[in-house]
C-alpha cells in the first residue's frame, strides 16, 4: 500500500503540466492579479496576499530610497564614479537597449555629468524603433556607443536549440551574452562601475518558475550540446574563470532608479521630450523576438502571460490599480495583423517551416533542470547522474508528504548504495 501510494503520487506529479495551466481551482492574490495558474506556489497569507507582493514590500523597505536619503546616495555614488574615472575616457559603462529603463538611466547619467560608454548588444532582432531610440539617445546626449554584433548563424542555432529543448527561458541566451559583453568591456577599459536599468518598481515581481539564472553557462552549454548544430566559437559565454575575474576586479553595479521616484509613464514623457524617444508598446517589446516570445510563445506553450507580472509590479508600486490591470489584461496582447507579420518574420529568420515550428510548440515543456546546471552535484560529479530520476521523484514527493520521502529513500536509493536511508536523505537535501 505504501509503495502504491508513492507510485500514484509520482504519476500525478509527472503528468501534471509543469507550468500549471490547468488548475482545478483558481485563486487570485487579493492585492495583485497573479493567481495559482501563474504560480502554483503563490503562498497566499490569511489576507489573501501572495508571497510576490510580500517580497516586493521587503525589497521596497530595503532598497528603495525615494527621498533625501536617495538623493544623498545618488550624489555620493556619482562623486565616486567621477573620481574612479579620472584620467580615463569613460568613468562608467551602460548597456543600452532602446527601452525605457536603460534610456532613462542614460539621461540621468548625462544630467549628473557622467561619461558612460554605451554598449548595445545586437542579436539580430532589433525593431526599427529600438534602433532609432539608441541613435537619438547617444547623439542627443553626446555619448560614445559600442555595438556588439553577435554571429547570427551561431546565435540562431542557439535559439533553435532552446526551442527544441522546450525550456521556458529562451531569453537566457540573450541576457547571458549582454551581461558577459558589458563586463568584458568594463574589464578591457578599466571601468569600475556598470550603470544598470534594473529597478524594483517595475521589475520586482516575477515568478521564479518563469525564468532561469542568466549567469548559468553550464545550462547553456548543456542545452546546446543536446540540440545545437554549430559550435559556440564566438558566443560570449560567462565561464567560471571569467566570473572570478569580474569578482576580483571589484566592478560595481549601480541601480540609480532605486534611489529616486521612478514612474514609468513620467519617464516616457521625459524621454520623449528630451531625446525624441519613441514608444514601442509593452515592456521589452523593443525586440521583435522578445515581443513574439512573450506575447505568443509564452502564453501558448507555457500558459504564461508576462503582462500579469508587469502589471502586478505596477500595482505594488502604486502606478496602477488592480481594476486597471484587470481591464488591461482582458484586452488582446497582440494586434492580429502584427502577430501575423511577426510570426512570418520569425519563422523566416530562424529558417523554420510552419510544421517545424508547430512541432516545437506542441512538444511538452521541460525544466531547465533536465539539463546540467551550474552548482548541481550531478554536473560536478557525473557518477551521480544515474540517480537523477530518483532525485526528481524525491522532490515531487517532498512537496506533498515528507513522511513518504523517508520510506521512498529506504526502499529505493538506500539498497542501491547500501547506505542508511537517513544518510541518503541528508545528502540529497544538500543538493
């Protein structure tokens, strides 16, 4: 009976959609618009508030400084950046996408007399609006721009590998490269400060299951090895040695937007007036691929509408009401004509037929953890890889009944390794 219960529990978990698109009960946070369909581990408290909202409140208390304290922090940091840049062509470096956040940071840098090297990562998917925004910013503000153009055939092969792997965070291959390129350039130019557009008021809410660690080069290599066709010769992998070099250099990431009142609508108006900035629509839609991925692939394949996290974040920061968010989420995320245009463009650029793309969309989603990951014992100790299926089963059971875990380990893992079940449990919990 015990083993039958274990098998039944495993069967239920293995057959469940990993992204929770078919819940039997839908429960929504009383504050934001995230629900159990978005995150099965929503963690609603007695007031019905989810753990994402509570986490935002903690971040707000710890990091947001929108008063005189923020002004002081900003003033002192600017002084340090200028001091570190004495005798150098640049005193800081800034990744520029053409989006709201990075564009606004560029404007702040100019207002405070900083001399950033602006860096743009061109992965082949820029929209015309993004290109015009970048051009307007660097020319109006008088900044130098260095554009890193990725080898398209190599990058295309990597994106296709991720589509074939059916993992959720295909954007990792872009985000990883952007981070790597910026810090490599900082090292090359002896720049000690990286200006980041990351901020809490628009980016502090996001279910972790929707993404993956962008610095995990092991996962990228593993997915590419399984499904890629071309060697990664020029792709800027952030290797372990490179990470150590960055850490030893003492390069500091600065998030100016957390030290001032940052309101997205006001920032857009300011950018439009100051640098002729053009609005491209929703968050991160300055990239054609990102727009298609977030608005079409994520909802259809993974049951994820990223607008819900973005709007929930704006609710938490007081920039949108829940009623406004619910009204906006009811509207189609994609104009039908633009969707058709983007889909044709994406398939042609990736060299996919409609049938090949549909097969990728129909394939069941997989976890990034189905492949090697940085920090995993299964990566560092390949001899343990045969135990991986058992470990995955253990984790599924653990979520439901910890009592069954002891029995499961005693009856499966322990006889294989001739170790006591309690010892095996202690070891596996440390993974």
